[in-house]
C-alpha cells in the first residue's frame, strides 16, 4: 500500500476530528498551545506565528475569529504566569 493512502483497518492510523466545545474552549486551547510550545523553547514571536500561519488550522481559526488583540493579550498573560517572578513561593 502506498504511504499516502489510508488503511481503514490500521488501528494506528492517525485520525483527526472536530468535537463540539463549550464556552471558554478557545481560551483553554490558546493556553494549552502557548504553554506546550513555550516549554519547547518557542519565544513570543514564534508563538504568535502559530496563530498567524494558516497551516495551523486550530490556532489560526482563533486568530481570525477573535483577532490579534485577543491572542496577544492571552499570550502575554500566559507567558507572565510562567515567569519566575510570578511563581508562588511556598512557605517552607
């Protein structure tokens, strides 16, 4: 079987699908993407590129529907939460 053809009997075949989501799902997705890629070493500009680039359908949809200001505000908020100054200190 050629590598580009889908084998419906292959249990390991990658399949993506959309699922209905409730209010706040966009914010949850932005947070998850920003945190994951930030931990992989992406800086702010590179993270923003994930939303501006139409290749990344999920993040690009949020950027198109909610706008650049929404994405950058949330991006900055998540990044600020992960800076050493904002990490809560325990009472040891």
